[in-house]
C-alpha cells in the first residue's frame, strides 16, 4: 500500500510539472520567436517480486519529467517596424547582454535603435553583426555591436554629366515662337548648392537648330549685378530627313567596338559661393554617349520628356531600415542610400542544448556545439526577412489536449492515493 501511494505521488508530481510546462507554453502563445516545449515521461525501474517460484515486476511509478524545446519554423507575420526581422530557416540572431557581457541567442527580431545609435533588442541586448565602412560590409571579420552613425552626412557630389530628352518641332518656323524651345535642368556644385541651367534651342534652318546653355548671372562672381544669363556652351544640332541627329556625330561601331559620341562640354567657372570650378558633360546620346539619341526632331510640339544629372546635395540620415538578408540601409535627405551594417546569424547544430535565460534569449551550455557565425543565407543558415516577425510555435489545440490528458492523469493518481489511504485505514482498524 505504501508503494502504491509512493507510485501515485510520483505521477502527481510529474503531472503537476507537465501542467506547469503547458501553462508556460500557453502563456507564450503570443511571444515573438517562442518555441514550444514538449514533455517526455519515463517510468522508474521496476522491482522484481518472487511469488510462488515465479518472477514478477512491479513498477515504481514515473520519474521526473524531461522537457525539450522544439525548434520548428514559426509563421512569419508582417510588421510595420522598419528594423523588425525574422529568420526563415535555421539559426539565431546573436546578441550581447550589456551588463554581463554574455553572448546570447534569440529568434526574436524586434529590434530598435537606442539614443547612441546602437541596434538593440526590445529588452535592451546589443545586436551583433558587422558595421559597414564606406558602405561596404566585411562579414569575414569578428562580430560586434551594430552602431548606426545617426549624425553622419552624405557628402555632396558635383554634377559631372547631364542628359536632356526632348523633341524639337520639325514644323517650327525660323524666327517664330514655335521655332524656339527651352528647358531648365538643376545641377549641383562641389558644395552641394543647386544651380538651374537653361538649355535653349533655336531653329535657324530646315533640320538645323542652335543650342545655348546658360546659368543665372548671379550664380557667378563675374555676373554680379547683372540680370542677363551667362552663356556656358553653344553649338549647332543637325538632323536628317528622318528626325535623327547627325551632328554632333552619333556613336559608331566598328569590329564589335562602340565609340562613344563626343559630349557637349559645359564649363562653369567662378561660382559665387566659392565652389570648385566644374565641367559637365552633356550627353546627346543615352548610356554616356553609346546609345540612342536624346534629342529628336519630329513634327510634334517641342517638349522635354526627361532630364537627368548625377549630382546631389549633402544629406542627413532620415531613416534606417532593415532589408532582406540582414543589411541595414540608411536613407538620406538627398535621396541617397548607403549600407551601414549587417546582422550576424549563428548556426548551432544542437539547438536543443540551449537554455532559456528570459527576455526571449537563450544561452549556450557545456553540451552546446560551437556556434558558427556568418551572414544570413550562407553555410546552411536561414534567410533574414525584413519587416517580418516570427510567431510563437505554440499550438493552442495541442496544448489544451495535453492539459486535459495531464489533468485526467492527475485525477487518476490522486484516486490511487485516496484508495491506498482507505486501505491503510482498514488495516489499522483490523488491529484494533
């Protein structure tokens, strides 16, 4: 009777612990990146009984339960967080605890920036990876805290090339309004200041137009006090009967080699703001003078369809965003972007050896294989998906089913205890 009570008590203890595990799973139903824990039961060694020359075994109950974390893939759900990330496949984000310096691992990609520009988890651990140098990330080096240069600027770039896509009206009359056309194009100097050039076209004869590129006089030291624009480049454009530009000469191809057309040189000297003198190449043919013509002459109203140039002003960081693959990209106020860092992913061959330390973080143990750290989607590591978060793998239906099973088992074991107690009471009553 005493052994039956002891056996039942082992079941009560095991079922109670199993219910605790189930409760923890259900409590983390909405925890990002949480992996469900399974319970394993194992019987205790039986004792052998010799009864009438035969042998029999009597079980001693159930041993302390074992638990294991199931590292299955959770559902990826869209997130509005610009830095939120999820791993699709194997691996863990690598983080470091600021107070202990301990390296930890997590599947929770709810990231943000602190006031110093450090990329951190929602609970304050420092996300590990590589910082970019001049927009280039070297993933072969050691990992460290990812720090975004929040106060950095994108340097200005002076315009070196420009293109004007336009049509000149073949039916235009020399000396009339329809025989002239002009379009502005904004360019930048070495200080990032913008200047508006005006490209004017005037018909002088059939299939012949002149061009004149001007800049406001006030933009140059030589134009102080003048309101007349200063000419920077002039020339003539000639077209054939099909509206094709023939002079300046188009690009030519010989022996498989294409010779680029000569661009129009637009020289800007003596800028009033002190910027360096610059020369802009105006390409009359696309692809830096090797493609189709930019200026046509057809019997349609003169119009510009597009202008492009390669300069830009200085810019401040306006946004930091995670991209697929784990790269952090900064967007500047001048429209430019630059890579500033990349997340690291750790591959651990026996993730079941990791132990939870809270805050959605896991720590390696003596039984853990050495983590292999590298970039996402390499060496068997999973891909990092931007603007996604991994949902908990807890299945409510499974957990409630387990809960009912553990509850019934607990009730049955408690009935054994009650029955054993009643039998003891009956035995004691016989003695009296």
